[in-house]
C-alpha cells in the first residue's frame, strides 16, 4: 500500500507542478480510498502534502518568471485567514458531508473553466487588491473546510476574475496554495486531528519530486491545453467523488448534467465561431 501511495503521489506532484492545482483533488481521494485514512485525518494530511509540494513548485515557477508575488501574497494572506476559519468549521460537520461538498465544488469549478474566456497574452492582466482579498478569503475558507489546497479554485479565480494569463495563474496559485495549506493544516492540528505521519511523509516526498517534473513540463505546453486539461481533471475527480459518496441515482443524474452542460457549451462555442466567420466574410 505504501509503494502504491508513493507512486500515485508522484503523479499527483506532476499534476500540481504542471497545472498549478489538482494536488488536493487527487491527494484526498488517494488517502481515503487507497490508503484507507479516515475522512478528517485525510483532509488534514492532504493539506500538509499539497502545502509542501506547492512550496517547491512555486520556487520552480518563480525562477521561470511565472509568479506574481504581490497578487499571490495578498490573495494568500486573505486565504490563510479563511482557511483557519474553514478548518474550525470542518470540526462541526460529518466527514461524509465534507467529501460531498468537495465533489460539488469541483464539479462547478470544472464547468466554469470549460466555459471560460480566452487566455490573456503572456505578461498581461493584474489582480486588484479588493478582488484579491475577497477571493482569497472565500477560497481559503473552502480550502480549510474541505482539505483542498485550493488550486482548483485559485487558478480559475486568477484567470476568470483576476485576469491573469494561465501561466501566471498557475505559478501564482502555487504560492497561494502553500500559504493556505499551512494555515488550514495548523487549524486541524489545533483541533487535534490525527495525522499518519509515516505515510504522509512518504507521500509528500514523492509528490515533491513529481512537482519538479511538472513545473518543467509546464514551460512546453500551450496555455489553452493547460486550461482544458485542468478542467477535465477536476470534472473527472468530481464525478468519482460524488459516485463514491452519493446514492447511484443521484450520482447518475450528476453525470448526465455534466455531459449535457459540456455538449451545450461546445454547441454554443461552435455557433459563436460560425457567427465570427460570417462577419469576417
């Protein structure tokens, strides 16, 4: 089990370094369903693994010029406050409810990324301070509550609301995730959430190695492909989580809704492209 967990953690690290998110949405299910860690212990452990991995990934992206420090620190500071509040709120809720909430938030986020606007040119876009504080606090609360580092929320927020290019959003999100994860993990420790340290340290070490590989790969992948890959990864994990936690009819309805939404968005984009071609001719 430990070897399998380490192998999966290596893949998780690659995903986090490549996409600036996705670490928590893979780490949490792996700890729960592969390593059989309890719900709340897995949430705390996920925050530690993703936090450590994000620090390493952020350093690598910063060297490549993909981190906006001012936006990241402001967003992250607000996120830390929100994460502490979320970790205390998690103590009052059952673990199964937290996992369902995790899946629902991922589902909505994936659809938002698929529907999102074109990526901005490299080096453009800025995140205003009020947006950074409001978004950071909201994302941080969800991070601490659900055990998510927040990348699957931070990246869309920085791209769709903050106006950062995909590459800058990925690099900046890793800085934010490391701050939020540290605050959320500290909150869980204060609440005496047990952590299986031998397993967590092995998983974190493997994930760090993977994140370095992912950060190098990110330099050679087009932003549009990064965004599409991010959205599909989040959607796949959302469906998996909901199928595990909800009755089969409800999980089936969620899958039908996902397919219908994707088909609708592709149809809408197709019509927009046709109209653009007609205007140009």
